[in-house]
C-alpha cells in the first residue's frame, strides 16, 4: 500500500500552520489563570510518567468531541476562552491536534516543542497523575 502522505509530512505541514511554544515560554505560563495545559497522551503514559502541574487530561481520541459544544461529550473547560497549550510525548500528536483544533475554530491554541519528553529532560515541574475521585 502506497500512502499519499506519511506522518512526517502531516506533522511538518501542521507545524507550518500552528504556534509552537518553547519550553521556557510554556513554563512561564504554568499557573497563569488564562491558560489551560491539555495533556493529550494516553492514560497509561500519565500513570507511568506524570504530567504538568494543573494540566487537564484530554485523550487524543476524544479531543475533538470534548471541544465541540454540539457534541454530547463536550467539556465546558474548552469553551472558557482560555489559551490552550497542548502537549503529548514528543510533540507529534500535539502538533496534529493543535492544527485540528485551529481548523475547528478554537482560538488561542498552541503546543509545546519537544512535548513531555523535552519538558522532563529539562527537569521542569512534573506531578503524579491525580487519583480518580470516587463516584
């Protein structure tokens, strides 16, 4: 099977259209009341490695559904008008997701260069994944 476009080309195209924050810029936004960090990694990645302090976990597979107010899965946090800073492990999924949200009309969306892997290597703040609340 010959692909018309591979993942590297998709990522390169997305990167040419979106805002990418470097680690210093992203770290400066931690704790900013007008910014929400969105961790789009798989739950197992969060459990294994932790996450950025205060980040919201929005699995990549549900992101578009959580963002769209017309979806039965909509999460109001995405409609608050805050700057959304997406991240994944290596900034591949987050680049594609950032481009998709931009196409959907989400304002003020960007992602972190190098993703969680670069964040962790720079020894920036990390917390354990919060335990699930009892129902």
